[in-house]
């Protein structure tokens, strides 16, 4: 293909891509690559397209090919960094972002990506400078302000975080999901009233980003033990590990909880808001079915479908537990068991902490469970995991729906 033709083809593909016509754009990129298999621009843009589709492996492959042909190109380095971040390879992503910025220092998107990767690595202090630079370069954009607000919160600067979150909210305009997230952050900082629950879009984004690193971090640095503690409490409450029950792993995440519940299950289903957490769970080959949904929407459509419903480290994304516990009760057969954890702490009946999770008063949780028709079987105070080196205090509940119970409405 003459150079002029390939330039036209690339321009056409990129225009389709920019309009969101991903399939057509991909077809043209691939057509170009059939003629010029090493074309770095086509590989770079296919890498971006793969990332948009959540195909982290494809994004890595294509960005590597682009850089093989043009190792110094800052745009390729920046997109390589974004692909690495998507795959959870944050230290390498930081190196790629820094290399891109060394060649093109005033790239606000890469500055923001660098800041977010540093935050993900737990180095919020180092994230502040690139995020502040990104907000200075794009003063009217809400996204860098929201990222800066999160970094300041993580770095312990609550007042600065609230100021940046308010600035993001003021600029959110026609982006309702971003506005809702800014409001939620303001509430977590005590600068706005706490809503009844974390916004679903916030939870989905949080865990989609976290998915590739979740298990390594939770079981390593964060010493996460809720699934094992909950399974042990179920055993002490008299549930045999006889693989006889239809189990629902509510907020199953990557399936750490499913693995702990497996000895009870004849059939196991999982449900989660985050498609990337579900993709990790699917790899376990443990679940008979996995559902992508909000538990409050999905449960009411499953009357008396399960013998055991467990939610490990999930209800702390909800403030008012009444709708969730009523929905769990409705989805249990009479005699069925509910098991879940909550984080406990100051503030009754519930409070939203700076870590953006809810804490509950265990006595109140007991009352809400009773109102939902769930009778107590076992309860345990426990350290659920650590956060910034400090224990996260929680309570575990095992409850039974009485045999004669009418299906909840
Ligand atoms: C901390 S993870 C715990 C995952 C798993 N249960 C475990 O023990 O490893 C919390 C999970 O709950 C999910 N989640 C939170 N709120 C939810 C909701 N309203 N509906 C469905 N899933 C939810 C999140 O997407 C996330 O995957």
C-alpha cells in the first residue's frame, strides 16, 4: 500500500474510533496492518481500542508493538503506561508514564494517570504534584480535580480534599456520575450529608480498577480474613460442610469468599457490580453462574432461591441496611441462612468513614435483621483486615430465616 493510502486509511480509522465506532475502526486498523504489519500508529490505536473494551492483554500486546517500532514516542509510552495500569502492573505503569512525561511534560491526561497509579501504589504524597499540574493545565475539567481530591484524602489532607471535591462538583456539568462521586467523597469527608449507599458507579469503577491487584493486595498487605472467619462462624453455627446447599456469594468479587464457602455448596452463584471482578471470579471455575448486577436490584427477583446467602466485606458499601437485609431474607428459602460482615465504629445507626466505606452499629444491625425476619444464630466481633497498618474492626453475623416464614415482599 502506498504511504499516502495508508495515511488516509489511518485517518479514516481514527475518525471512526473518535466517534465511538469501535468495530469499524478496528476493521480498518487491521486492514492497514495486513499491508504494513509493523505500523506503529495502527498498533498504538488498536492498543487504545483494546483498553476501551477492557481487553488488557490486547492493549499490552499492541502498545508493545507500537513501542518496538518507535521506542521514544511519548504518546506510545503514555498509552503503554495506561495499558500496564489497566493490567494492574502499577510500578511498570509509573515508569512508562514518567518516560512519556520526560518527553512531553505538559500532557494532562498522563499526569493524571501517573497520579492515580501512584495513589494505587499507596504513595498519595507523590501523586499530589502531577495531579496539581494536571488541574492547572485543565482548570475547567472535573476529572483531575476529583483525582486530586482522592489523593489529598489519602495523604491525610481532608480540608484540601474537600476543596478539590467541591471544585470537581462545580465543574461536573453534564456528568451526573462524576457529580455523584464528588458528592459521595464530600460526604465521606464530613462536608455533605451521607447518602444511604455508595453510588453504584463509584463501587463499580473502584473495583474494576482494583480487580487485577485485588487478591495480591488483600491477602498480602491488607491481611484480609473475612471469608475464612465467616466460613468458620457458619461451621460453629452448625452448618455442615457437606456440599448440600444452594449458595449465593453476594458481592463475590474475585471469588475469595466463594472459595471459603465452597465446602457448603452443592451449587454456587456469585453476584457483583464490577465486571472485572467477575472476570477474575470466572477464572476460578467455582461458580455455576455469575451475575453482573446491583444486589438491591437483583435479589428481589429471586424469591426463595437460595439456602445460604453470604456477603463478605460487601454491606460496608451500603449505609441503610434495611433494603438489603429484607431482600436477602426474601431470596432465602424458609430455614435458609444469611451470613455477612459489617465494619463497626462510632456513629449510630451508621456512619460513612473517610475511607469511603460505611461503619455500622452492631446492635442496630441486629434490629434491622430482626425487622427483615432474620433470627440470630451466631455473632462474632473480629478484625476483618488491616488498613494503613491499623486493624479494621468488624462484626460477623449468621442469621436464619424461620422455617414457617412467609416470603418477604
Ligand atoms: C471488598 S470486595 C469483597 C469481595 C468478596 N466478597 C471477598 O470476600 O473477597 C466487595 C465487593 O462487593 C461488590 N459490591 C459492593 N456493593 C455492591 C452492590 N450493591 N451490588 C453488588 N456488588 C456490590 C464490589 O463490586 C466488590 O467486588
